[in-house]
């Protein structure tokens, strides 16, 4: 019995340590949160601190002017007006020992990714068939539907823009001249003149995931060429590279430094799928967002299908929800492209286990329900994950447009304080439904609250001020998706919220 209890305790510890640096005797009480932070001048800053061992006590000293230590909420907060490099020291006390960690804080109005990237990537819908004509059609459609004004600015070439599977003679990369007859510089220039930014893709090994030539050993030449073409983003994959953290750090740092030296501001988007805990080290390489899971699929819950590691919405959410201590302005966890708009039409996102055969015997994929697409959009927005579209945006239905153009939801995602939502309640209701409440603090003092129902049946949960850590204020609830059309104050005994199966209700809450 005792052995069983010990095994259970060990398993619990292992489960709850997921996402944290491993605790050895030397660093048992290191910080388990980011120590390289960013903020915008004059904008509210918040750094929620977390130690590797929960019983540790934290103190902060040497705070720059404008910031204070909120011991009750365990966070550094305030506003720094002037651009510059700042630091403060965190004291972590545990078992009679005190460790000091320094946090570096860059305050700048010239950050590459102050708020999560928004845009579109070519892979899921076009795969190897991406070309200039499609990129232009996508750009025109994005303008037509007003996606640019909503913030979807980055239109990204994913894998296979390349001239072939082997690098051409000489140092520099080349594109496929048949697919891109006017050339990359022309395409970039055209997209820029339309008000967009353009992204490109490569891999930290000899070949990309789909078999084009990669950048290993040619980082400087590639970065220079991307800059010369006018690229604004590099998605940098990890296929064919060793499963070794030190080596991944080295390869990403080499490309990060090459991009910095290229003379152009290029957003460095790390696509290592979260296997080597990039949230712990990616920011130091120059990356400003990093994937936290394998590729997402047009499917709600992958469990029970296979163990390939591909992720449905539920797995994407679970892969990043405990990683909030590593997210912030200019450093975002990325739960991969959203599936909204696909309805089973994506290439790699559709999969064998989920189709029916039409009368000609062809497989037809169905994708998810509109409620599930909206849930994913809401949860990704709450978690400050990049909002990247992956469907054929040349034709957007009214129902899909309604989801991706919810400006209040986008504003929550793009909030200038860059906080990733944290789970403040995860509860099993008497009907067996599992409901989670997410809370995201916003720069103007409001908070965003999301109530998410994983279950296959509707649930009702009562939100209380204590649950939201907001006692002592009148709380005005505004329903972001308009399920309830009137704003309402939270009654003193709490606000009951009904959530349909797989639905996410989102509120913007004002303290008045
Ligand atoms: C990997 C990435 C995808 C996509 C493909 C392209 O699977 O995770 O997002 O870029 O490669 O080959």
C-alpha cells in the first residue's frame, strides 16, 4: 500500500512538473518562468513569477522605477515609460537556502513581435503547389474580406517555394522560377505595396520536412538572401535534425544571429514542435514565437486514433496551457495554425480516421463543428497564441468570417501586455462535465474570462469573484460572442454561465 502511495505521489509530481526545468539538487528552487522579458514603453507590464518548487517563497529586489512587487499575486507589475535595458533580482527561498536569479527586461517600441503574429500560412491548403499566382490571389482575397485591417498581416510561404531538393550551385538559395516567374523580390514588393508582410520557410537541417533543401551550414547566406528579397518572417522547422537540446539551441542561435546580421527586421518563428522545451531557451536565440506541439489537425480530440503525436484542439490546448510562465510580450507560445474555415478541406490536416466515402467511393473529410472552430479561435486568442489561418481564404463563408473577424476577441489576443491566460478553475461537475475557466489580464485593467466545456453535454458553472481573484469590486461582464446580448453585473453570489458541449464562452470584465 505504502509503495502504491509513493508511486502515486511520484506520478503526480512528474505530471505537475511538466513544462518546468528539471529540478536537480543544485537548482531545486530555480525560477520556473521566463527571465528574459520585454515590454512596450508606457504600457502596463506584468511578470507572473513561478518557482520550480511550490513551497518556495519569492521576493523581488532592485526593481526599476515604475515597477512594484505584488507579493499576494506573486507578480512584478507597473509601467516603465522610457525605452532601455532594465533588470531586477528574484530571491527564491526554500529549505533555508536562498537563490538569486536576475531578470532582464527590454523596454522598446521597436520589438519584432510585440503582440502575437497574425496571418496565413500556405502549407495546409496548398502544400507543394504554392506559387506566385496563388499568393497574389490570397493577398487580394485577404484585402477583399478586410483581413488586413483586422490584423492578419503576414502572408507566409511555407515549405516548397524552393528550386529543388538540392541547393543550387554556389552559396545562395533559389526559388522555383516556374512557380514564381516574377521572382521573390517582386512578390515581396507587391505584397508590401498591398499593405502585407511576407514570410518564408526553411529548416535547421539539410532538408525541409517535405524534402526541399534546408539551411544548415548556409544560415548567413540564406538570411542575407531572405533580407534582400524583402522577407519579413522566417518559419524555421526542425525536420531531419537531432533530438538534442544543446544542438537545437546551437542551430536556432546560428540562424537567429544570421537574421539579426541581415540588416532587415525578420520575425524568427521557431517550429520545433515543443519536443525540446523551446519555451525555456528559444527567446535567447532571437525567436519570438515557438511551436509547442506537433502539427494540428482538423479534429477535436485525437485521443484513441493513433500515437503519431498529431494534435486535435484538445491536445493543442493541453500542450500549452501550463506554459503561461514562459509567455509575454515578444515571446509567445504557439499552438499551431487554427483549423477554422477548413471543414475537412485541408491537406495534411485531414486524416484517415475521420471521413466517409461518397457515392464514387472517394473519402470526404468533415472537419469540426462551427462551435468547435469558434472554441479553438477563442482559446488560442486567450492564450496569446499566434492567430494563423490555414484554409483557402480565397473564398470565405459568412459563418467563418464571423469567427475570424470578431474584433473583440482579436483585441484580447493582441493586448499590449501580452499575457497568456491561466486556468483558475478546472472542475468536474456532478453531470461528469469537465469545465475550465481561463483568465487573462489586459493592459487597461480589464480581464478576459473564458469558460470552456470539454464535455459532450451542456454544463452550467457559477463564476464567482473569488474564482476570478477579484473580490471587492463591482464586475461588469460583456459577452464577447454575444450569446447574452446585454452587459450585466456579477451578482454577489456569482454569475451562472451555461456552456454548450465543446463551447467556449468569453467575457471581457470591467472593474467599476
Ligand atoms: C512541418 C511543420 C508544418 C509544415 C510542414 C511543411 O510538419 O510542422 O507546419 O511547415 O512541416 O513541410
